[in-house]
């Protein structure tokens, strides 16, 4: 999934950050565009629209945006800064979309918006920035980490020294780290989903061989396991019919099935590895897999695997809260927050 933020021209009272932003979540199937307003550091969501991502080129998608925007594109003509986030590593201002026919390209945007500044970032940065937005008020606390009964504390997180590890299984497996820093946090993207997955025991290694055979003998990465396609292959390996997760996860009894238990264990293992590697303040799960089927991370096998350690490692893990952010617009809000932070840093929107 890719995300785009458009920051509009600055205006307003002296010393205040005042502007409009257009945040767009660009996926392989749909592209959602929503306008946000920003008053100092406070952002709020306004109107929006959804377009198909079947455009032949990225430029064609932007042209369609102008032609179908409610006011004929008038509010888009004041855009001064473009910030793109797309699934995959950024290479010279360009990211090739894996599930769409076009590439998110700063040069293409510059041709469409010649007056604007263009930046490109990894899409999971937006999911990490979402931790600094109101969507986290609805987050579910899966593991309290010694903080039972408390809501997600954005202020405490940003005042601390440890990062938030943001992990999400969806079409692929994304991971990014929200780093606090003197009142101005920043995000480190990663390609952690492409590390080899550590299978354990004969059953798991047999499943690894099954997955590898489906991939022509290639090594199995964490993303191959912790994704919608990985969940579908796990279901098939355990004796289910070849079908999409949207079908079998809705059947009665799925939450207590072997498929749910195994996937929950795999997810918990990856989160444990990330937690021990980064020593985070918290772990935040996002993405469509857990968002659409929360049973996959509510299962006791997830908690059991996340906490499977000894001594000081176990003590540390028991103190790490794990949250589920299933808000459907998390990427949009995160992109808008990233845009506001960028504008503040660059002095855009100040008068």
C-alpha cells in the first residue's frame, strides 16, 4: 500500500502553522484521497474520495484526481509540497508498485505540479506516524506490559527514549520504528519483512518446504509467512481448500482452528524478535490481516510466543505493551501527521 500527502499553500496568523493537506492511501486496488486541515500541530480530517488504482500510469491517476475532485480541483491547485510514501525501498525518488501498473515517481508528480516540492518515503512510515494521531485512541491493548487499564500514551511515548516498533501484516509485511526526539519524533523505515523466517520443529519445517516449493525452491521470508497470501497457504497446508482468507477466516470456529493458532504463533515470534532487537517502548500492530481478523493476534498462541523467553529477556518482554491499531484510515492520518511535521521543520505554513 502506498501513501501520498499533498501540503497546500500557507496562510493564516503570524507565528501559527495553518494549512490544508491532501492525504492519499494508494493501494493496488483503490486510492483514497482525503483532505486534512492543520492548525499548529493539530490535524483534522475533512472531505475525501476514492479512486480505482487501475490507472495505466501514475500521471493518469493524478489527472483523474483533478477531474473528479468535488470542487473541480480548485483546492488542489494551491499545493506547494508533495510527500509520497510507497510500499518498498525508495530509489532516487521512485518506488515501483508491486500491485499496480505504475510507479510512484517524484519526477512524474513534478511534471503535474511544477510549482511544488516533492519528497518520497516508504509507505510504512505513514503507519508509524499514525501512532502520533487520534486514531490510536481506539487501539486495543493486546498485552498490557504492566500498564493494564491505560490507553495508548502518545505524550509519554514521545518523551521517552525508546522507539515504538510498528509492525503490520497485510499484502506484505511492513515494519518501521517511531523514534522520539526532543519533541520532534522521526521514523526509520525498514525492509524487515524480507529477513528469513525462523521455523522451528518438524511441522514448521515441513510447512517451510511446502511454501518454498510453491515459490520454485526460493527461501521463505517473514513476509511470505506473515501476509494474506501466507495465511492462505497455511490454511491450504493444514488441509483446507485453496481460497482467500476473506472466505475461510469468516467460518464458524476459525478462532479456535489450527490455522489461527499457527499463524498467531508465527506473528508472535516475529514481534518478539523485533522487540528484542530494538528494546522498544511498545509494539504496535497494524495492517489488514490483524485488522480484518483480530483473532489472529488475540489468540493465546500469540502472547505465548511473544513472551517465550527466559531470565532478563522474559522480564523485559513482560513489560512491553502490545497494541492493535485496526483503524481503517490509520495510513491517511499517519501520512498527514508526517506532512505536518515536515512542514514545521521546513518552515512551510508559517506567516
